[in-house]
C-alpha cells in the first residue's frame, strides 16, 4: 500500500482542523493501537515527532515513527490521509487501515517500548471503586489524578496499593487541617508557612515537631486522618475526570496508609449516603453472585461489620440478588450498598456458569475477613509458616510449594492453590500478627501462582517434570539411582546448606543436610554437620547427639569430630559418654586441643595423664637383674 501525500487537515471553510480530528479519533479507535506517520516538517532532525502539534489532546498511546528501520506489523493502524475529507478519512467502513489485518509496512523503531496501560476517562463512566480495583489487580505504581471542577486530588500508589494522597482544596492542606482540628493556632500556622517558604523542601509537620508544637506521633495520626478524608470524600464524586500516570520514582510519604485496597473501597462506599443508586448499579435482580474464583481477589484482607459479614456468608452461587436483599435483615437500601461494596472490591463476582451450583465457601471463616465483633486471635504459628516457606522458596519445587505429589490431578492443583492462597495472600500484611511480612507474603504468593499456572497446563507440566527429573537440585526425587548422580545431588545440597549455616538460616539448612545424608549416607561430614545444626533446636537435641556419635563411628580418626561430640554430650548432661569421647580424641590426636578438652571434662589433674606413645618399661626377670648386678 503506498503512502499518501500528507497535507494539513482543513475543514470545509479551509481552516486547519485539530481538535475535531482528535475527537473523532478517540471515538473511533477506542481500545485500538495508534501509529502516526508524521510529515517531514513535523519532526526534528532526529526524527522525533512533536505529539502535541500532530494530534492535540489525543488520548491513548501514540508511537512516534522514526525514519528508517522498517518492520512488519500486524494489527489495526491508522494513517493520516489528509487528502481525503476528514469524515471519510475516519470512517472504519472505508478505511483500509482500520478494516484490514494484513501485514502493513510501517516505519517505526526496531524495538518499541511496550505501551503503558491506558487508564483515563470520566468518573461518570468509571466510578472510583472500579479504578482502584484495576490499579490493585495490575499492581500499578504511579499517580492517579482526580479532577472535579476546580478541585484536584492526587492518589499515590505502589504495587497497586494506595500509599498517600494530596488535595488542592485549601481546607485539606495539612496546615489548615491541623488548625481546623484545633491542633495549632493561627500564629503557629503563619510561622510554619513562613519557615517553609524560607527553607525550601522543609516539611510542614517536621517544623511543628522541631518547635515542640506537636509530638511526631500526633502529627502522624493527624496526617493519616487527613489522607483518609481526602480519599474517602473522593468517593462522593460522581462526575469529573481521572488519569493514571505510571511512575518509577520512590514514594516517600510522611505517613502511609495501612489499609488494604479492598478495605479502602468498602469503607469509601460505607461512608456514602444510602440511596437507590446502589440497587440500580446491581442491575437485574435475577443475577447470581459467587465468591471470586481468582485467589488474589478472593482472599483479600477485609474488616467487615457483623451485618456485612452475614450478607457475605449468604452468597453461595445460587441465591439471586432479589432473594439476597430480601433476607438481609436490614433495609434493602443498606443491603444493596453492602453488596455493591463487596462486588466493587472484587471479593465476589457475578456467576456466569451455565449450570450454577451451590458453593460451601461462603463461610466467612474460610476467607481473610475480620468481623469487627470478633476479638483478633494471635497466631504466631502463621507468621512462622510464612517466614519459613519464604526462606525455602528458591529450592522448593512447584509440587512442594502447593503441598502436592507428582501424581496430583489438575483439579488437585487448583484446589491446593485456592486453599494455600488464603494463607499467603499479600493483603495479610495488614493483619497485626503479620505486620512487616510484605516481602515474604508477596514472594510466596507469586511463586504459588507460577506453580499453579505450570501444573494445570499439561504441556508446560510435562516440560517442567522432565526438567525436574534431570535437574541436580535439592528437590530431586528417588529417580536419581545412579551413584554418581546421587553423590552430585548430595554435594549440591551440602554446599547450599553450608551457605545457609553461614548466614545463620538453620531451619532450611537442616532439610538440605538431611537430603545430603539421604543421597550419600557414607559421608560422615554430612551427618556430623547435620547433628551440629540439629542441636540448635531444643526439639532435635537427642537426634543431633545421635548423629554426631554416628559420624564419629564412620570417621574413627577424626579427632575434631570426637572433641566436638564430647563437648556436646557434656553440655547436655551426658558426662559419662563425654568422657569416653574425650579419651578417644586424646588417644587419636594428642594435642593442645585434646589436652584442653580433657581438662574441661575431667579437671586439671588429667594434664599429666599418660599418652598413647609413652609405654611403661616392662618388668625384668630374676636372671636379668642378676646379670645387670654382676655386670655393674
């Protein structure tokens, strides 16, 4: 297809057309990819197009086409044929580039950067809860700008979670907010603003703390309250615009919110007045809700009131909206608002199965939901589970991660993934007993998803199983029967275990050492190091001592093994056995180390004890004594 001559678009009166073209483009190519071939006088010497001059106010990704480096591209593209009337030029029915999916010769960079996700539009078409939901699911990082009349609010996200927020509204600036709350006076506010103007980059709260007007804890508390006010009051906006701008910068807020995205969405809707708007948004009353099938949505951490938890417990995959609202126990308007909140945060979804069936998982206890009337129960075992799984995650197989055998069916994989996702959902870091476990929860959850996606697909599972069978890794199975392969597996596990021991990460080191002993039981070094590490756990002391003794039996000339075994036995109240190993060490290797051990076990009197090479002179007979006397 030839490239048409480019001229500036003009309307029927001959005036240049810019904005109307952009508007038609936006309406026509929504969801499509757009590539622009600029005219020669619209690019600089480097071939870079000035986008704002080419298509002013055009929403969506525009890839500037560099000169040269042609490539093949399949897909809808749009070329600006300015020699045709604009109405005809932007009509899909007559545009070859919009109708055809044949390969088109395009002039564009050889390796174009992937387009950023488009997230912009009107709050009338995309309510704030839906926007927050998408940012969470796509784990986006950047700034969401909301505009409503003259007011602008910015919400800052990291890994899909809201960190902080700012507002252009004067009463929602920190100084005015503190004054409105009665925390500071007019004079304090004027002084702080003067100091900030004089010292660029100084933070308002820091100045108040330095002057002693408020303690830092009070500033943090008020800042969190202000951020919540900015965010939750934005849920009231039913009109306006939004735009999300991705960012790779570091977010360093004064105070970060400690609420999950689901909690923010539900709380924001909870604060709205009760109107018919929520029932209208739920649509047809015969539609049926179910718990979300995606574990990332299903197991979000969410505090609920008892009434909200009751409604959630009634969602079973069969009860339609009308029936659900009828048994809610409160007003239908309030119930509709709760159901809309649960649907908006993604905890529940519409049931699209052609043959719906009852789901028993509506039980709130099977979710990561905290009912406000319940007293939170500490679970230290859960924290240990997360931490220990995370420490071992790099050398666990996909089957180990999901707690399955190699013969597990795809349905077993799905069930295990769903069950375990509840224990390791990243949202659980908002729970008090799992605070600070962000890194561990995220890593394990992502690894479980990778394991699930691999094992439910027969082709990818087959490839993975073949790699697993031939990999000399720490998760190899009994398939390795070749002696050389077993020794190689044992050595690999032992080396990795020693790295962990040096890093004082003993729990996974024990498992690796046990595997090393299993594959090479004849190596006393492996058994001895296993016993040493087992002694660090009070539940494994007896097992550790037995392994030390067995290692010395396998290596009867290793005096260092005997000395360490003697000390371990003595430290655990087994002195008689310790004496035996101390004597054997002194006999095998008479050295300062062995002498010091003898003094530790027996006391200083053993320092002059006879050694193995100091044999006493044999007794002489009668004739020998007579000959010696006669000769003398």
